[in-house]
């Protein structure tokens, strides 16, 4: 059956979001400006933030005709699990500033859809609370100076049924986000990190000061690999040699990302870094991608450029601020529907077999 014509669709509330970008304006109506600034902002002049989006416009899609796509398959397999759609939720700090249920609301929305939720080390719900929500869960690790406590975080993740550890390599020191400076962003009263001590963040600006290891070396990645039985994904990789090096250190996956432009401004757009990393990895481990995904067609382009799957960032925070678990569910459903549409319109039958000639560089 063809997709229903617009007129056949049920009437919608005129204020409901139609695209992921719409959620930002909806979030702005309910968040204090400094909190929206923390979520939406990025480092320095925010050139990389903008370029992460512009990079998608530098590639054009070349759809194929004459293909039967009615039964197309949007699922992909990552580390032994089938995902119903080729995306999950990226790790993000301080979700409870958006909604009192925070990370757990996001995890429940993921659970209902079988999508992966990544909990941040500086998340606002415990490892156990998020695990109990029932989504396939990944734990994002910022290594603590105290390796004993780092090991405890890994052990708790294993005990709570998490399926992978994401070691973020690009945020051992924090980028300077000028919106936070201008708007005087501080950890609001009543919001705390659920898995690390607040003393770890006492310098105040956001997170990541004396409690966190101020450098992340390949030896640190090796340490993490040696101290968990979960597969470890190296997040924040942009150079093909770093991808090779991470795999040598034992990484079971590579996440191409520039942290949404929040670290070194002027950094290459994540999408522009993807093809060379995918080439270097050459299928030996999954290549994951985040930074700038806002459309189903973005997901398609990332798959064509070598990603196995992608992660959604800021739209999750905006939709959480707007309507909690229901809002996040709407955002996830929207991206899934857009991806399914894009895959079909591109004349492709399988998300796990998108050929590279679906995109051409302008
Ligand atoms: C408010 C916010 C907090 C974030 N916190 C973390 C974090 O704790 N750990 C981490 O690895 N990445 C963190 N990230 C980066 C995301 O995982 C992801 O790389 C980024 O959001 C992708 O960019 P996009 O949201 O523009 O698509 C954060 C991003 C945002 C926007």
C-alpha cells in the first residue's frame, strides 16, 4: 500500500512539531535561557556546530528507480544486536534540567522502541535506574582520576545489564562554550550528577575538572578494555589513524563525532571525517556516527558514507524539555519515519546495505 496521502492522515495539533528542528523552539518556551544555551550551544564561534549541519548539504542523494521497496528493512545489526532503526541516543549530561524524569524518561522512550540509550557519566539518573527502564543501554565513560571508582562504574554497568561502554576520547578537557559564560550557566539547585560525586565538578563551570582524568591516552583506552567484559567503543574519533590506533587498543567500535561542536571549534565536520575513518576501519568493527543528525536523509547519507548506525543528540534534549518521555518518543518516531521514507524514496531495500553511490559530493 502506498504511504497515505497527506489528506488521509489524522488531523494534528497545529502546535505539534513536524521536524526535529521544531523541537528547539518548543524547548525554548519551557527552558530558562541559560539551560537552553547549555543544550544548544557549542564552543567559541560555533563554527563546527554550524558546519556539522552544512556538511550534509555538501552531499547530494542519488535515488534509484525501479526497485521494489515496499518491504524495505530499516534494521541494522550492531555488536550482535538488531536495532529496528539505524540510530540510538547519544550520551548527554544533565538531562534532568529538561524534565524531572530526565535520563529515565529518555530510556523509557528508547525501551518502547528497542533503541539504544547511552547514559553519560555525568548523567542525572543512576546507572541502575536507566538500566531498569529496559532499553538496550550503553554506558559512556569519562575516566576518573581514581581508577578504583572508574572500575566501580564499569562493574555497575555490567551488573545492570548494559551492553557496551562508550569511552569518550575528545572531552578530557572541556571546550569553552561562550553561551554558558555569557548567560552565567551553573548547575541549577536540585540537579546533581547521579553516578559521580559533585566534588568532582566543584570548579563549577559545567563538568570535568579535578575528578576527571585530564588526558585520555591509548593506554587509558587499553585500561578500560582490560577492566570490563563489555565491548568498548571509542567516541570522538576524527582521524583515520586514531581509528586504527583505537582498534589496536582493543576498541570494539569507533564513534566518529566532534561532540556536537562543543570541544575544539574549527574542527572538521563529523560527516567530512566519516569516509576516511570508515575506510581505515574497513569493516573490522562497527563505525558509529553522531554530530548533526537532524533528518532521516542525514541518517541515510551517513550510512552511505560508511556508518553502521548513528546517534541522535540535541533533539532528544529539546523533545524531553517539551514533553518528557512522550516528546522524546515523538522525536524518535519522527526520525524513524523520515529514515524509512528516505530509504524508500532512494530506492534502497536495506539499511544495512546502503551503497556508497547513494551520495555524491557537490
Ligand atoms: C548538552 C549536551 C551534553 C553532552 N554531554 C555529553 C556527555 O556527557 N558525554 C559525551 O560523550 N558526549 C556528550 N555530548 C555530546 C553528544 O554525545 C553528541 O556527540 C553530540 O550531541 C552530537 O551533536 P548533535 O547533538 O548536534 O547532533 C553532549 C552534547 C550535548 C548537546
